């Protein structure tokens, strides 16, 4: 069931994160990393969702996307902290 709705979950997380980021930006607080990480999580979940919903998903592609996205998120957190 989770693989069917993974893209929707990623979209909802991105929507919440981007909304919070925009609201805080409007009131003068910099929350740019939250917006970027939310957008990146959305792209990652959509990519993984499209791959695992195929008839013959490539597990190496899912693992590669997962590892690279985690590395990129950690790098973003390191840069912004």
C-alpha cells in the first residue's frame, strides 16, 4: 500500500514544508533550507514511486536514488547549519 501512495505522501510533505517556509519568509525569518529540503524530498519520492510502481522495478535504481538523496539532504543540512 505504501508504494502506491509514496508520491502523494512526498507531495504532502513538500506542501507542508514549503508552506511553512513561505510563511516564515513572509514574516522575516529565513527558513530557506526547509523549503529546499521539502522540495528535494518531493522529487525523490516521486522518482522512487514511479520506479517501484513499474512492472519490473530496478532495485539498484531505487537504492541509488535513496542513497544519493540522503547524501544531498545531509550535505544541505551541513551547509545551512
